[in-house]
C-alpha cells in the first residue's frame, strides 16, 4: 500500500552564498506556557561565523578594527513563492494582534534569538561568532551582520538558517484497500496550514496506515459488523515541523510574553478573546515533529465531511490501539481523548522534544 508521497526537501548549505548556512531543529520557548522550555542542546542552537576580510573593510587597518561595530538582526528569508515549511501567510495583513498593547498587523513571526546583537571588533579580529537559538516556527531565516566603521555603514554579511525537523514525509490524504474501498481521509486543511499531513518517514507512515485498519476493525466489531467506517484524520505536522500555528478565535485571551524581534527587542503579544485569529500561537503543543496525529470521533463521509451517524468511541479506539500494540509486543501507539477527536502518538518515532512534549 502506497501512503507516502513526495520527498524530503534537501537543502545543501554549499549552494547558499554567504559565510555560513546551517540547519537547526525548531525550539520550544517559555513564551507559551510555564511547561515550555528553551532547549540548549545542539539540535536547536547553533553558531554562525561572520568573516570580514580586508576587502570587506578596505579602509580599515587591523589597528583600526576596534572602531568597527557589527550590528546583527534576523529576518524571515522565505516568502509566498518560496514556502517549503508552509509557514508564510499570503494575506497576513488581514490578521492582527496587540503587540505591547498596540494593535498591529501583520502578526509578527517568531524569528529566534541571538547571543549578541552588537559586537565591537578587537584589534586583528576578522571573525565574529554569534550563537543562534532557533525559532519555534520552522522556516528559513536570514541572519545579517552589518559592519559600521566609526558609525558609518561599510558592508553586510548574511548567514542562512534552516529551521526544520528532518525526514518528514507527506502522508497520503486518501487511503484505499485493494477493492478501492476508502479506509481513511486526511482533512483539516485551512488557509493557515494547507499541508497538515506530514509525518516522520517510514515508521509513523506505515504505523498510521496500519492503525487505520485496526480502527475500522474495532468499530465493525462493536457496531454490528459495520465495516464502512472511514477514519477521519485531521492534523499531523507541517512539512518542516515546528509550531503548528492554527488561526482561530477563542473564548479566552492569550498573552505570550518574552518574545524578541529580529533586533533582540522584547515584546508581548496579546490575542483577545473572540477577536483575534491566533497566528504563530497555540493550540497544538504537540504536532511539531511528525509523531502525533488527530483522529476524529466520527467517520468521514468520503467527501471530507463528518458522518455523525458513525461515532467512534474512546473504547473503540483504545481497543484498536491495544490490538495493534499486541503484535510487536510494544506500545507503538498511545491515545488520549481531546474534545471531539483522539490524539495519537507514535512512540517508536524520534521524539525531538523529549522529555518536554507539552
């Protein structure tokens, strides 16, 4: 059965002009809840090296280098025509939130943070190293180091950072058996996240197609042999993983503290209840690394709508998961109930956020 389509986007750093190009894992920051953590491991933190040669600073001798100041900033480097991470909002100016109390549009995108934003060179110093802590939002980021000599701009150097979970694959939106009977329908796309069906390569992909069959079997067993249940999948992960920003309104205010802009300036962003669509914000605290999939508590009707006549109970899906896990004698899948759906986690996949998932 074929269920994975497309291939991983492979970006070779050597193809990028500039001093460095690195790939880092998306982080989780303390700006969401007290249970979120900034990761200090090498997966989400890297070092960028900026080299300023004599040709870059032709009027500056080695002795004069202490008069050179390097000013760093970060900006998104992807756009509508180059959006492999599915994290660029085409009509971003239609959405707003309060930034430091002022209504702002577009909603600022988290870009990560640097260890230093201003560095003054020392005598004979031509290389500047700066630490970069990746954003929790996947995508492409540009770190720019502008050189100023005695306050006047001279030149700029650029490093590219690719923030992504490696080895994610697109899971087939529709699955059929050999008799062309539909087994699952993967839905839930919105203008904010069109590509919501990415999972970790083979492990999650195969396990997900298999558990769908077990769910149909458990439903049939407990509902008079009705095998016409279609598993309705709604969300897995984005193509490059990271924060699964949604775009919806809520009955509660959401305040995110301690974010910084591309120049290192801190800001607070507020999404008012019933008013602001939440872009670059929770929910979906998991769904970041291709291990988690939501399953509707109702069958799909084959056209992307819920069939409310076919209800999948928690007992049904628990039975399916238990029966599946008995085959390899290990907990491949675990399941929890969430409102109108069930949240499945594939435990044999790589946990890029261990031990803090939520």
